[in-house]
């Protein structure tokens, strides 16, 4: 899954098609988000869902695992194998609904992309990094200077 600003959904779709061709199905959420998300989920997660941050936040419940955490003792797989957050500098507030929904999204791996330089204040960078590694470290004021990795 690629989560990005609305203006970049088409760009991601074009670039994936350009570099991968027909070897990878793309599901770019441009119109009718519910239909496109359902198609991706029914496609057994084979392909790339390209979704805007706002749409992902609004339809985040569609990515939640079923109520039963497992079936016959086997846990349900995450709904996303890889989450790529483009323009990740937009994830600066840990209490924002978008940051919370990205943190809660069941994903095996996460990558944050940003062309915007990090500011000197590490708190914002830690909030941005949290969706990439929500269980790695608790980001507190006392631990930031010892454990922060880029």
C-alpha cells in the first residue's frame, strides 16, 4: 500500500505501471474509494493499493482484521504487507487521526519517504517514525537522545 497526498496518487500509479508494467496490479483510489479498496482486498492483496492520506483515514475500518483474531489458532495475516508513506513529513502530530490510523494499520513492513529535511527538534521526527516502527521503541523525551535512529 502507498499512502500519499491526493495530488500524488496518479503519479504513483503511473510510475508503478511504467517501471513494473503488467507484472503488478495497481488499485489507485481516485473515485469510488469503497469499490477500489474492496477490489484490492478481494484480489488477495496481490498488487499495490495507492490511496490518499485522507481516504485511508476515512476508510481505515476496512483494513481492520476480522473480530476473531485467529481462525483455528492461525492468526489472520496483516491486511498490508508493505506500507509506504510518501511525504511523511505531514505526519507530525501523534494525536492526529491520520497518524493514529496509520499506526493502527496492520502491516508487516513500513517505509516513510520525505524529501523535506528534518528539523532540529527530534520530537516531530519521532512522531513521523512511529508509523514505521510502532512497537520498536517508546519515544519519550528521555529516550530520544539515546535511541533515535535515522
